C-alpha cells in the first residue's frame, strides 16, 4: 500500500514537472521577450546578412531579453534558412513567436518617404540613401548614366524631371534601380494624355513643362500668382527673349540664400544662367510641386513679359506688358528693399 502511494506521488511529481516545463516552453514561445531596444525600435537587416549576424544584431541592439529561447524557436522554424533583409519594427512585449514569424516571413515595415522640393541631384541622392539601404555611390552612378536614363526618355540634365513631389512607400532594402523606377512610374502616371495635351498646347514637352514649373516654383509660394508667372516665361520663350529668371542664377551660382542678384552673378557662364543664354536651362532647378506644374499647363493667355515682387512684401507680384511698366514696378520694389536694409 505504501509502495503504491509512493509510486503515485512520484508520478504526480513527474507530471507536475512536465507540466511546468510545458508551461515554461509556452511562455518562452508566446510570452514577451523583446528587450529595451537600446538602439531604437527598428531592426535593420542588411542585404547579405546571415543568421549569425542577425543574432548578433538582436543581442547588441537589445531587441531580445533571452537570445537562447529565441534561437531555439528560430531554428525549429528554420529561420536560419530564411533571413530576409529589411526594416522590422520590434514592438514592446513582442514574443519569440511573433518575432520569428515576422522575420521568417519578411514582414518588414514600409518606409514612408515624403519628397518635397529638392534642388540638386546630390540632395536627391542623400534623401534616398539616408532613408533606404540603397548606396549613395550606386545612386549617383545610376542617375549619371546616359544609357540607363535613355530607357526612360531622360538624360543627365532632365533626370530630376522624373522626381515629382509626393509620398512614396518603399521597402527599406529597395535597390537604387528599383527606387528610381518607382519614382519614375509616378512621373509616367502623372503625364497622362490630358496633361501631355496641355503641355503641347503651350509648345512644351513634359520635361520642358517641368523645367518651366521649377522656375515658377522658385519664384513664388503664392499659388494664385503661379499661372501668371508661368505665362510670362511662356511669352518670353515664344518671342525668343531671354528668360532672365533670378532663380536660375542662384542655381548656377549654387547659393540659394541670395536675396538680391548682383552684376557679377549675371556673368556666370553656366548654361543655367538665363540672363546669359536664351531659352530654357538644360534641366529643372528644383523638383516643382504639382501645383506649379499645373500652373504652367493652365497658364492663361496674357501679354505679360515682366513681373516683379510687390513692394508691400505680401509675396504677390506686379505684372507688366512693357519695359516702362516693369521699370516703375522694379523701382518701387528696390526702394522697399533699401528701406529695409536688404542686400
């Protein structure tokens, strides 16, 4: 009887131990295991990384509290054979199960990239390479390659025409080629038949329309004035006059903080200096907003050949059809600048 009771107690203890082990295993699988994330909440897995590098990043970044239990489950789920590069959000309290499932399935967090006004190729390259894995040198080589750009009907001067300000979503490990193609696809989508027809009605190709819009965009932030300013430049182009656009001089000089254009700046021999050369510059001087592009496409028929900022510094412009009118407007504005000590 005692022997039977003793045997029963041993069985109970064994069952309890097995149950405890089972519950511990369940906890290790489904219980919280994310660490303090001392280096941020996002885990970045670079292209070419292996499982050993992944474990090292998890441990060094403080993404898991118990690497041993993570490793056991990861190996059981064959994660070492399915390491996907990308950007992964490790949430507070995330379990080994959720973490392994996310990593094995490559369920990365998309990068939301807002592209606004960009003035130079270098700024564009920096924006992409800072937010994506794409290498800056590779990006530079890509948008400097005339053979590559010719596939899209672009060249090294007009390449930035393809970058229309918008919100773009990328996987972090997107290559330089795929990143540019996605941006260019938005450019193609924008230039539908209606937009192309509007450009053609002004004697412009899509690229030329973007170049005009880039100048308009740099001239004003006032959307109401943009169509009229666009009409000035379109009228000048039609008459074969030099555009004489101050923003193109700033671009040529490489200083966008200039408030007043001086005589020495006008002597800059850059093809972007529209005081020296007739016609459009070879490429855009910024990535113009959609409103600026639409302003060019919807520019009214006017006789305006000149415009000048209003002397009240409201941001609006005075427009003129004759040089005499322009001189009066310019004099009033220059006087206002002098009174405010702006040089």
